[in-house]
C-alpha cells in the first residue's frame, strides 16, 4: 500500500481520534501508540526502510549519550562518527547513482570511456527530513543546548513522529522532545484550532496543488510541443503547486499534532508576499532555512567575518540547500541561483541603509513595496523553473521560450481547467494578504461567535469537496 493525498484525509484524523481514546491522558500509553502508528505510517511505503530510520535513531541516540558523558576531545570524535554514519546512509540512497553518473560524464568529456556501476536504490521517503532532525539533535547535545534523552523509545518517537516524519517541518529537539514528557490532556479549543489548520492545508493541497498539476505536468514533460505563453502559465501554476503542496502538508502535519496537544513550528509565512529574496527565505520552508543557518551558515562564520567570507558562506549554504533537495544538477543550479540572489539582496540592503541614513528618509512608499513584492515573486518563479525542469537543458528551453516564443495559450482540459485554479489562487492570496497586512475583514473561521465559525468552516469543507481533485497525487516533497 502506498499513501497518497486521499489516504491522508483519513489517516491523520483517525490517528488523532484513536490517540485520545486509547491514551486517556496516560503519557506512556500515548507515546507508545504514537510510536507504533508512526512506524506503521512509514512502513506503508516500503517496510524494509523502517530499518533505516531505526538505524538513524539508534546511532544518534547512542552517540548523543556518548557526547554528553565525555568531557574530553573524544566528544568531537563521537560527533563526527555519528555524522559520518548518518550522512553516509543518506549519500548511498540519495546521491550514489548521481555521483557515479556525474563521474562518468566528466570522464566522457575527457575522452575516457569506462563502465560505472548503477545501483538503482529506491529513495526512502523523507530520508532527508528525519536524517537532518536526528543529526540536529546530536549537534545540540554536543553544543550543550539540550540534555541527551535517556529513554530510547521517547527519542525514537521524536525522530519518527508521524505528522512531520516524511516532509517536515524539521523539528528541533529542544522544542519537541520535552513535549513527549508532558502529560497532555484533551483541550477542545486546541483541537478545533488544529482541525482548522488541517482544513486549510487540505484546501491548499487538494484544491490548488492538485488542480494545477495536470497543466504543469503536460507542459514541462513536453516542452517541445508548447510555446512560451504556455510555459509561462505552467511556471506560474507550478509556483503555486509547490506552495500549495508543501505548505498544505505542513499545515496538515502541524494541525494534526495540535489536535493531539503538540505544537510544531510553523513552516511557512506568506512567502510570496516577501519584498526581497532574503525576506523570502525567512518565510519559505522556515524549518530548513533555520536548520541550515544554525548548522551550516553560522559554523562557517556567518556574517561576522570578512565581507568576501560572508558572501562565500551564503553561496555554500545555498548550494548545499540545493543538493539537499535532490540528486540532479537542476537542484544544484537552483541553489546557486538563490545564493546569487541572496548576495544581491544583501548588497541592496546595505546600499539602502546607507541611502536612508544619508537622506534621513523613512519607509519606502506603497508603490515601491508593491514593486518589490512583484519583483521578488517573479524571481522566485524563474527559480522554480530550474526546480521543476527534468534537466538543465529543459530549463534553458523553458526560459528561452518564455522570452522569445509567444503564441496561443495551451488550454489543457478546457477553460474550466485554467479558470478554476486561477480563482482558487486568487482566494488564497486574498486570505494571505488579509493576514499579512491586517485588513479588517471578518475572521469567519476564527470568529468568536460559535455559529459563524461553524458555518464558515462547513462552507470551507463544502468548497473543498466541490473543487478538489481526488486523484491520489503524491506530495512533491516526499521525494526529498
């Protein structure tokens, strides 16, 4: 059995319900049930790969204890062994074939022909997410930010906690682990809050991401048969497909956890309303961005160093981020693209600060803010073309056609297949702009009047049922 978006409609709420029926406020019963449910959830993809998450759990827990109990230089040795073991597993399953193929291509360019092995290992779902979460725990123990967890079952639940296991958010041990030691009692308001987050997540996934995916796939998988106008529309749709898909999953995960009394970190904060690429990365996949900042960027020196080293640290961080997303040169190029944009954003911010201090001006006017947001959105959209394209050559073809080859728009399955997603995207953007700018519209689903909240929530569920595509599409970030 393979989980898809339709199964999540049933699995997440059912587990939340059983959690309260079985646990009854008894922490050990709740934790044991969640651990079993999490491993069952993960084993639905391929049961054997549960051994990998178990291996990652045991090694990071064991070396975390060693790191904490040793006060000499061996602490760093234990840490490096732990990192080597876990990243070696990640490399073998995610990057080994990519590395051997790259070596073959380089040798071919040099005129050398030799056979390289192709292992064809199936990528375990969510391996990048739980590896980073487990490794982050060991590093935090090494730094003295947290105490090593004594109970291996509690720690195993932290690594495998089913709502955020396969696509994040990448939780920190300092936030999530202590919650597994607290006695959590049912709270109706918290549960309702979680259900509303899940409903909005289902809307983003089933109504937006799923409705635009047929158009996106039809264009990007057959670029030679489409003109630049169709490519531009597909790129626009993919910009919201990946947001609806990933942010939708994050909200479902956060909402499900909240229904059970646990609080996960928010992973998105209206990224397409950002006014610079630096601001964009404060809003997009926040758990990964902060992970790279704390465990890659700052250890490299961060910004407290020479200016050229600061720029170097930014580029390295974004290149590593690109590689994390997938074993393809398109992801490396995408990471480098955002690294360069980040450098330009930092430079632009410095220039603006100097100008502001010299002219004694305040905030930019409204028109400049709108222009900044539009420019940032377009830059993100161009980057998503690199992310979505199957190869670098396909990405270059798509970019060339967008700027040179214009014509009639590909109509997909007909006008409703284009119009409906545009209307749903507009509704989503209106809701996000209301939250971002504090527009004084009625807060329907979050109204203090019970009947208003109930009616609006019911209307939202009806909208999902009417507009959703229940095709069983996989979540995009499951492949990472």
